[in-house]
C-alpha cells in the first residue's frame, strides 16, 4: 500500500466540497486528474471512501475512519515544510479552534500579535460553538481548541485557560442605571437575548431563573454585536460575558447592573488530543494566549 500526501489532500478537498468538480477548482487541477487520484487512493486501501449520487459525493463509514488520519498526516507534512523554511527560530503551522466569545474577543487579537513576533508561523483560526470545536480537535482537524466547558470526549485532555463572568448589561441611558436593582424590577424589562438554541442561551436562561428573574418581554437577535448595539440604545437589557463588553463598559457606553447575589463565573479550557503531546509551537501559542493579569 502506497499513499501520498497529494492523494490525502485530494480526499480532504472532495470531503469539504462534496463534488469532484468543485474540489478540482479548489486544487487547481483537472476533473479527470482528481477522479483518478481518488480512484487510486481507494484502490490502494481496497475500500470506497465516498457514496456516489447524482448530486455529488458523501463520505461513508470508511471515509470517516480515514478522515482523522488524513488530517494528521497533512498537518505533519505542513509542519515538515515549515521546519526547513527560512525565517524566525519559531516556525511551523497550527490550526486553532475557539468558541465564539473567546474567539472573537480574545484570540482574534492575540493571533496578529503572535504572528508579528513570529513571522514564519502560520496560524489558522476557526470559530464555532464549543461542541463543534471539541469534535474537530478529536478528529484531528485542529491542533488546539479553546472551549467554555470541559470536553466530554474521552480522548481529549484539558487545561484551564482563562476565566470570565456573566454580567447583566444595559446602555448608559437606560433609567435602570439609577435604580436599585431587584429581580422583580428586572423581570419587567425587555430582555435582548441570543436567538440561537445554544449551550450559552440555555445557561443564561437557567441563571436568570435561579435569580428569580422571569423574562416576560423578549427580543431575539443572532449576533453578539447586534445585542450590544440594541441595548446600547438605552432600551433593553441582556446577559453577556464580560469578555464581550469590557471595552464598552470601560468607555461608559454600556453599564453593568449590580444585583445582590449575582456572581456567575465561567472558565475556558484549552483542549488537545490525549496521546498526542502538543507540538512546541502549539505549546508556545497556548502560553502566549493566556491572560497577562
């Protein structure tokens, strides 16, 4: 059996695109060349990797077994290329995944700073919900992940990364800013909430309920930015992570409302595969990404 990195990259592109023609465009190859490479790979393995249909190709059980190995081998090949490249003492490539809040408000800022210090490093960031990031790390699509809950996958290890807390937030012009805040008062307000049925949405709703706050009026939006702009008008309140609002709070544009006994922290975790120690580059980036205070 002889399998090449080129065959694996073609396999991965077909899986991503779902069609040989689209994979060929992505790889800058001809359709017959992509088809032949896939056929040679399947012949080498003695197994079909995709189910054919009139609309394209769908990965089958054999392909699902193949996928994490392909991801790892392609990643190692890229690392080898970078190891012999000219540049700074720290070089290589890593794929990092992060849940939405920390990805948008922490890593999106950390990565350019790390790149500035180490120009020969190539970092790709994928932002998604924690469950998706956990799955991608487990399947070797990512080298390192950052999530807001301990992973449930048995083949993953975790390290504490950073701490955040959930805040009740409103705009500076909301009359609540000068009021004594009680659960009863908050229950009468317009709540601007994430419309996505997510772990965060469920958790926030449960926290409000445990604080004896009932949501009677609700406005739903599907991005954090939209929620912040909505409550910034001075109409409505929300539960938001401090990571997402600390700059606006510091500028006085948004106000954190103080409610007795409301103190809800959450921890983020760095995750990686067990049995596969972090590369020196991944470890370097993990330490760089930690909070400085």
